[in-house]
C-alpha cells in the first residue's frame, strides 16, 4: 500500500498557503476599504465643504457614521453568508469571528448616526435634539428607519455573550434573522431623506449594488444553493449504529455524494425532517469520506438535540448545507503534520486522515481518551495510519492534575512531553480537535513552542 | 502577511478617500459655476416673467387704482427669478397692493431631498412673515436654512425690482 502514496507528487504547502494568505489579505483590505468608500461617498457629494459651523459638522459626522455603520452591517451579512470563496480563504470560524467583532461597532455607529443628526439639526434650528424627533418622524421613510434601529439593538443585545446564554440557539437565531429586516428598513430613508444618495448619482448606484451583493449572497448561499443541493442529492438516513454507549454513527444514503466536494475534516449543517427534529439544525463533521452513495457522521448524545437525532428512524429525509470549514487538507502550510484529537473530536480527524494527501513519515497522530470506552473509531484511524505510513500514538487516562493538563497523568509522570511526541513540531501543521476545555490546554502548550499561528488549526468540539 | 493586509488596507482606504474628496471638490466647483452662470440666466428669465407676468396678472381695477397713486409700484403679483441652490431651486411670487407687500407665495422651494423639503417647510412661513413685517427682502437668516433663505430673499428682491418697489 505505501508505494501508492509515495508516487503522488509532493504538494508544496508553502505555495498553496501563500496563495490562500493573499486571498485572506485581500478580504481584509476589501473590508476596510469598503468602510473608507462609505465615507468617500459623503466627500464625493461635496461634503468636505460642510465642515463650517458646529451644527453642520455634527450633521456631517452623523451622515458619515450612518454610511460606515450600514457598510459594516452589509459586510457582516456577507461574512455570514457562507460564501465558498470566503470559506476557502479564511474558514467559516474566522468569518464568523470577524462578523461578531463588527457587531458592536456597527451598532454604535448607527446609534451615533441618529444622535449626531438630531443634535446637528437641533443646533441649526434652535430646538433641542429630542424635539427634533417629531419633525423627523414626519418625513417619509423615517418611521421604518427608527423601527430598523430598534430591531438592530435587539439583535446585538441578544448576541451579547451574557444574554445569549439565556436563549436557546433557535430563539436567538430567530431574533438574529430580524437583522435582515432592520437593514432592509434602513434603505428607503437612505435613498429618500439623505442627499448623498440622490437619484442619478454614482453614489446611489454603488450603494444599491452593496445592498444587492449582501442580500444576494445571503439568498444564494444560505437558501437557494443548500435547497438545490438537498433536492439534488436526496439524502436519507440509511442506518444508525451504536459506536459506544451514548455515541452513534448515523449513515446516510444519497445520490452523487462525491460531487458535494467535501474534504475530510469539513462539516455540514444537517436538518432531519421528522416532526420532532425539523426545526433544529446540527453542524456536524463527516466521520468518513462520502462515497458516491453514502456518507457518515458520528455524534455523542450531549445536547437534547443530538440525543433526538440519534433516535431518528431509518428513511428520514435529511437536508444539508455545506461543506464548510477550513479544518482540512486545504489549510496546510508546513511540510509535516501533527494531529492531536480527544474524545468525540476524533471524528473529523478520521475523515481528514482518509482524505488528506501526505507521504509516509510525514504525519504523527496522538489520540486521547479518558477511558477505554471513549476510543471512538480508533480502530479505523489506526488502519488508515498504517496504510498511509503515519505514526499513531494513543494516550488513555484522565487529565493530569500536574504538568501538561491535556495529557494523562501516567504519561506526564513518565516524562512524556509535546516535544517528545512531535520532534518536528516547528515544521508541522498542528491539527487539534476536542472538547473546548481540553483543547485550550493543548493549544496553550503548542503556542508556548512559538510556532507560527498559521500552523495551528483548532476545531473546538462540544457535542 | 498581517502587515501586508494592514498596509494594503491603509493604502486602498486612503486612495478611496482622496478620490472621493477630489470628486467632491469637482462637484463643489460645478455648483459654484452653476450659481454664477445661473444668476444671469435667472435675471434673463425674470426679464421674460417681468415682461409677461406683471402685464398679464394685474387686475384691470388694480392698474386703474394704481394710476392715481402714480409714484408707487403697480398692484399685482410679480414672480421673482428662480435661484439655484445646492438643494434645489427657489422661486417666489410677491403680491403688491396699495404700495405694500401683501403676500409672498412659494412657486418652488429647495427639494433636493427629504431633509431639504423639511427645511423648506419650516423656513418658508418664517421668511414670508418676516418679509411682510419688514416690507423688504432685507431680513435675517433663518437658522439651519441658509441656502433656502438666500434663494428665497434673492427671488423676493428680483420680484420687487420688477415692480419698481
């Protein structure tokens, strides 16, 4: 078997990473430049001459904050749209992280927009800003713009970590969908009340194009493409098998599943169409590469939702969104591979190893479990490792109270270290997958070796 | 790689802002030319309105009563010139009766956008009452409605000029 792999041309990971990094940098540049472009719209309408009186300065700043705030919200929609090109460049996780980090600044800009304009108008007419609200609401399109701002506040407040914990995912998501309405409600007043986006201007065309891109990408990649893909592949549950107590593999049957183009380590968002489960979608990694007619995931009964899906009857219709994520071969940057996975976190690693291209001796794997019972799919991983020439260590036992806490106590006492298991760590891509608390410990240990951040690929797994 | 993204963003953002600023400068220059060239145009149109409107609108009785007064301007409604502002043109009609300004009506007010319409709506009544009480186009600026005020008063003045008020 090994010779089959050694004939493969050696992939230059450095070059593929350089290409991906260029695309990621381009996205960062696009983000910031779109903000600058929003301010430039104001300048292009002769706004620079408006900075004369204090009232005019307030009004001008109010217009600029409104433009930049709206631009950020549109960028957030694009980042949440799961556009394949963005997913391939920076990965779904980072896209969502950037999306989250823009939420509060965007809301503050929109609130500043309202406040500054009320103050500026108030200063120029001699009314107090609150008294300006009345005449402003009398303008066409302004009432729904106020409603939009209220919705936006609701969306951001429910997304604050402390508040979000009190909501179920579905409840939170339902509120989050209001952001589409909030942004749509803001558009009419931008086009009618503001002079910047007046009829027949280049600014108006640019702005409408931004809205079309944001809403278009949401419509296409969040709704239309997944629907077509689900209809085309006709996926159904073909079997549910127990791997260990509380852990089940769900097998799917479908048409042409290879053409989904999934890479090992990627996930899909699954929806099981039974009366009790259809309203809940589950992001779950593949635990084996799909064949043209079958696919497999492996889940642990943690949340109430996952307990229910392990009980779905054979024949249940399944719809999918995906594949998503950069926890795959496509993220490689360095010549060697170091893989550390724990518990149910071994499932994407199992698919990754099956799919990834690496030469014999290139990859080293360390599997962790607390007890013998939690060694899910280890037999399969060992087989693949043997066939592809990867070194596979295993470590069973509860987390050590001393030393490197992610290892088992007996191994820490034996003197096992990260450097001992992975002597080539500095030239390796490190793939980490497991429960968050455990993964934080490993990642800290890996980062302590000062290997570049782009060589670390972590997937936190809590179900 | 991060450095490249930061530098690239800075460069691209600056470039976009400079382009916007330059385009804005061009817009302002055009507006300046627009107002200077439109002034003679406006007086030209006011010339034609002066020729048609005062002769057409004054009531026969008004001209009859105007004759004995002799020195005062003829009664009637005089339409002022249309004055361009960045927020739309402004044009008013002034009604004279017995040598006094009895009414000012708006023919057209700044309406480039909703905010301009809002400003027009509150500034016009104020300007009208000030013109009526001062009997001239020399009234103070309405705060927050500088362009509307300027256009309004210019148009009033041109109407008064036609009437020989």
